[in-house]
């Protein structure tokens, strides 16, 4: 039995201080949303500025939704070592075309239906269709793209998926341990991805999208580390 280390991505960052907080907390990857319709969107130029703050061995991840290959290639030229995250309706062929010249690793988001509908999503086939992806990212299927802070029913995922998975969708410091316990035995390896679950709130308790809370980031990382145990 060996200890398993769950990789952590903090996504939707827009400010220098939030990048620094995620790095200090021990995140493995930092996500930038390059999708103009998202409230957490940044330009490729802004993502490049923020990515330059990253020390070695922390990976910038660029999230795109149905973007032209030329746009993805141009962003990759500005941000060395970035991983691409496809979060729209991109086919395997479109993912390959956008990453072929840059030879960048890429993730493919699978939008898992909420409620009992998760049972009908064929994740095994999806992983086979996108077998060239470094990992399949699991997010809840909500209206629009880019994540909606919703949690799908983890218990309805297939018992065995021959892929590296990234669990996303509604994760918080309070529930990430349960998510890891339920999903990690079902795949080759598991990482987690959080955005809204570590955001600051205003005086009315409403989330400030794109503005992170350093304390919540540290709490999230601590909860993941507590869930890592021998298997």
C-alpha cells in the first residue's frame, strides 16, 4: 500500500494575489479561462502576465470553449508549457488539430448530467473517444459552458474507467474529501479542480466570481491532503 497524492488545480484566476496564494498553498496547476462569456474570463495577454508569476513545476492551464484552432495556437505561443483544457463541444479531431503543432498536453471536459442522468453518461466510451487527452475532466452539465458550481452524483460514475480523471464541479473544502474517496478507486489516477468553491463573497454572501479567498484556497488544499491516504 502506498500513499496517493491527489493533484490540485485552482481555476478561474484573474489577479496576481490569487495566483500567489494558490502557489503558496501548494497547488499543482493554475487555470485561466479564455472564454469571453465567462465572468472569470481573462485575455490571452492577461493570462500570460499571470502565468509569468508561476515558479517551476506548476502548470498553467488554458480553458477554451469552442475556440478556433488559430486562437488556441496563438495563446500557446504566449504561454510556455501551458496545458489546454477543451470545455465546449470540441471533437477529438478538433482537439488534435489545435494541439498538433504545439504538441501541448490537453484535457477534455466531460459534462456529466445532474441527478440520475449521470447514470446514462457513457464515461468509458467518452474516455476511449478522447484517448489522446492527458485526462478527462468531469464537470456538471449546466446551461452554458465553463462550469456552474454544481455537483453531479459521483456514485453513479462507472466503477472502472481506463483514464486519468480530474474531478470538478461544485467542489469545496467541505466535500472534496468525499469526492476523492468516491471517484479515485474508479480511475487510473485522480486530480481535483476547484473554482467557485474557493471564491470570496460580498457582504450579502454572494460569490465574487473571479476573486479568490486565500483562506479558502488553503482550506481546500488541506482537505485534499487529508483525503490522501494509503490504498
